[in-house]
C-alpha cells in the first residue's frame, strides 16, 4: 500500500471546497472505479472517496469538516492519503489469488466501499475449516463477478 504525502491549497469551485490530487490514483494504487481513501489533512483525520472532474482527481472537504478543523479555502495544507480498507496486496494469498484470477470480480471488489470489502473478508476468515474457507472464496468471486455488494 503506497502512502502519498504532498502539500496543497484548499480550493473552491462553486459550493465545493476541495484539494486537488497531484498524482493519478489509478497509477499509484491500481485502476479502480472509485478510490476510497483515509489519511490526514494538516494532521486532522479525513476519509472518503476521491472525486473525478474530467481527468483531475480531488478530495472534497465538507463545510462542517472545515469548520470543525479550522481550515478554510485558501489554506495551505499538508496531506497524507492511502487507500482505505482491505487491499489485495495485504490479503491472504488464497483470497488475493482468486481475485487476481478473475479481473471482473477484482475490479468490482476494489470499487466497493470499505464496509462491503471488510464484510466479505470477515465472512471468509470466520470459516472454521479449510474446505469451508475454499467454498466461501469461490462463492465470493461468483458474487462479485455478478456485481453483488454483499452475500
């Protein structure tokens, strides 16, 4: 998992305040439909998904978050971001290999919110026997390939 550290300025476009992302998340973290992130902005926790405006990625910062953290448009900020939730490179080899073998299931898994990814992994990890675990992995891949967020 690659942590990205950079400086930016909080900008505004219409009613939206945001931080421009100075790298392509698809190149750094792998191609995904949506990038869910966690990290800090000036040492204050932030999490959410990156937005895409034409070909530029950004992180929206809501009014309440900015107010609570005493940061507003024009502020220079120190940003540290990383992907949120289970990532294939940190999973058990049997799960990761099964997802690698099915690009469609992997792409859908990576596009899911952290909650759904964690639930799939917990369900597999809770198996008491290796044959049950294997069956659950096969079932998870089928469900993901069919576009199902949860079992």
